[in-house]
C-alpha cells in the first residue's frame, strides 16, 4: 500500500487549478481519506514562503495568480492524506 500526505492531495485545490493540471493528475491516482487544516506547505510550495504577504505578492505564475484569487475569496489550503489506487 502506498500512502501520501501532502497539500497536493487536498480536494479543494480543484477550485483554483486549471483542468488537466499535473498536480490534479497526480492527486487523481489517490483516494483521499483525510485532511488536515494547515496551509503552510501549500503556501511554501506555491509562493516560496510559509507566510507570504498576499496583499503585495506579485504573482509570477498562473498557479500563483489563481491561488491568490482563491485565497482572497476566502478559500483555504489544507493537506490531504491519500492511499494510492491499485
């Protein structure tokens, strides 16, 4: 059995990621069985900081731009725990 605990598996990511994004394709090979409320990992891997200043951060990628819009609209980043489908 292969498991993964990562921000990449949080189902809410689908709300701000482009359809067909590689992150979404990776997450699709897992059955998510749990979540944890923390945004530090997602913020770090998307923005390069665990506490970015979202008011003045200049988005450099489409992922950063859509994640900022999602966050400003009240969206939350979390971790997902999944088991790889066989």
